[in-house]
C-alpha cells in the first residue's frame, strides 16, 4: 500500500513539474494587458536591484560597469526529484529597458520543495551583450560562460582576478547564494 501511494505521489509531482516547466516555456497570454505586465516587471526589477545594492557591497559599482544587465526578480523553482524553474524579467542598458525575457530550467537530483530567488546576469562587454540580444534563445553555459560572483572576505563582491564577459549573481532572501549554477537556464524574449 505504501509503495503504491509513494509511486502515485511521485508520479503526480513529476507530472505537475513537467506541466510547469513546459507551460512556462510559452509566452504568457494572461489577461492581454501587456502594459500592466511590463509595469509589474519594471517595479519588481527596481526592488530587486535595490535589495542587491543594500545586501551586497560593491554590487552597484559592478552593475554600473556592465553594458547591460538582465534581471529576473523572482525565479520560482519547485520539484521533488525532478525540478523546474521559471521567471520573467527584463534587460536594461543603463536605466533604459531594452526587452522583456523569461527564464526556464529543469533538473534532476535530490530536490524537494520550492524556493524563489532573484537572478542577475551582467554583460560586461559589448560583444557579449550583442550576442545575447541577437540570439533566438540564449542558454547560460552553452551560449556564454557565466562566472558566478562570490563574496570576498571583506564582504564585497569578488569575480576573482579574471575579467569575465558575463557575470551572474543569485540572491535569495538570505543574501548572495554560493555554489549555485545558472548554467542550463534557457532565456527567451517575451513579446510584451
């Protein structure tokens, strides 16, 4: 009885995770009010950047050096064994919004539960920014190597001694997340 119940629960969770991941890879038709959705994303991105600047010393300067920054203020991940994640965000060049994007990812492993995090992808030179903008779907790790930032002993952001083309930061409610990869995350343009 327990074995049948366990398999049924596992199948239900696997199926719902698959539905979430597959459903998230399409453009949201929602209410059709693109203006309201853009405004909501803009507000969430502003709040996420403010939180980043307050929690991580040196992050404002790092973002300021970037040619463009892609911000996903709330990437929701959920699963049990099989996981999926989804979020919406925007690409900014300076203070100007240049486009809206979605991110999706899936995975296998010892995953149970759900969480939300903010992801920041900084394009540190014109070439990496242009490649991203010209892409018809961009995958972190495949289309560009993304160097994740860590916090140094002085509490400031540290990218090491190299000058990476693309830098990633992942912020949870508790602060900068270490030992987390965004490789494999698929980013697609949204028509909003």
